[in-house]
């Protein structure tokens, strides 16, 4: 084998060693060096794997010791029922479930309502009252002193005001069922027509055909369905309550056409039993504009009257639960309207977080061409 050295350019300090040997010997030696490097790498990888396995066995051993002593998590205690092998994870059959007993104070209280509506109690959720809520409420009360809103003279509580208690309760129920998605003036007119025809009595309603009831209550919103719901409610009141109305929230909600808003309204007016706040579209809208309600754990507005009810009940004093509905309804009918709120004449526009943020003057909207899909 011959070795020869050849100089590179002056700029390079490195000299190249040129080997003259058979190609087969170079290839063999090169493969040998690669094989040795691979073996060294594999040995280090194997040692790394063994180290990881050793650490894993240590963790499993610690976990088994914790399990053998009983690990508490979320009021549950898990204990092994069979011997566990070292280095293996336990199976699900190796555990028994023991529920930790809790006192009645720790248990959450909730009322299961009809139609799968859960009414959250006040004791479950407590939040800090919003800032300036008392000043806002006092300002609204001052604006409502005039009593000029439709709800003040034609609200549901005015139905059957001259009737005996039992008959008046039924009239309040019918008026509440008609009030959904309907203005107070329209609802009041429908109740008056039913009264003039002697149909504020459950037995009379049952004997009357649905078409007649439908014609009398028109044009309240969804009057065909409401006529059917009224007949069914009258039948239930006769069969189950002797002509009276249900006296509990779940029983009221079991009637078709009666939602949470109506049920709380009837309980308060008919039975003088305030179990929650009656939240309609006005209370829902104004509570959000005033910054009184948010979705739990967020600063987002509530998206439904039921969410608003739960949020309000979490901080509003209970002596305000009954008057808050007619107060905000009248305020929404006269000043804080759904479209084009009259912030300019509002007495709390200096502290209201939503004042002048919505358009107060109507804008022309482009005409929409009617199609078969837009016709009911």
C-alpha cells in the first residue's frame, strides 16, 4: 500500500491524505466502521430505553402504594380488592366504589320543573350585585310613577278583577296563556271578549268548540294553537283541580302552552306565592342593557329569558322579585323600547351602560320581496 501527500492551495491549512489501495479493502473498512458506530448507537438507545422502563416501574410502584392506601378524588374513595402485581397497572375490576356521605348542606338544591326545565334556586348561585344597580332601579321607579304604560291598566293581573277568588285565578291563567308574544292591549281585548261570552269558566270552555274560541281570541299571537291549549288547560283544571288552577310551579308547567314566565306570573298573582322572577321579553332585554345579567362565569349577555331569570335571582333582593316585572315591562313599553330606545328622555342615561349605543331613529330598510317561504 502506498501513501502520498499532496499540498492544497496556500489559503487552506489542511492537507489531504490520499490513500491508494484496492477499492474492495476501502469498502470493507468503511462498512466495518459504520457497523461499529451503529452498534454503539444501538447500545446507547438500549440503555436509554432501560432507564425509561426503570423510571416507569418506579412511578407505577408509587401509584400502587397510593392506591393501596385509598386515594380520595371528588368525594369518591377507591380501594383495591385484589392483589396487584408489581410493575403492572391495576384493572378496573380491582376497584370498588365507595361514595362518601355528605351532609344536606353540601348537597345542591334544585327544583325539577315540568317539560324538563330545571329552576335553579337562589341558594345555589350567589353573585356580587352589579354596580349602581340601586341607582338605576330608583331612577326607573321615578320614571314609572306616572302609570301611563299599557301594563298598568291592561296587564294580566287585571283579568277577572271583579270575580270571586277561584274564578279570578282561572281568568289570570287564561290571560297569561294569551299574553305570550302578544301586546298587553291585544291580550286585554281577547280576555274581554271571552268574558263577555261567558268563557272565563273552565266548564264553559270545555263545552265550547275550538273554532269559536279561536275566533274570539284572534288576533293574539299564535291564536290557533292557544285556542287548543286553552281547551286542554280547562279540561285539566276540571278533572284534577275541581275547576281551580294548579297551585304549584311544576303542575302549572305541566299544562301545555305554559312556560316558566307564565308559571311564575300566575304563582305570584293568583296564589301570592313568589317562587321566582317573571321574565318576559322586556325584562330580558332591559336587564341586559343595564348590565345586570351575564352568562355564568362570563361577561356575555344572557341569551334567553330563563337564563336572565336565574342570573337576576342570584343577586336581586327577594322583595324586588314581584315588582320588578311590571316595573321593567312598563319602562320597556314607554322608554327603553326594543327598537329605537328613547335614551334622550331617559332619566338614567348618565349611568346606563347602554345609553345612546343603539339607534334612536328609524332607518329605511330595503323592501323584501315576498315569497312562498315567507308566507305562513
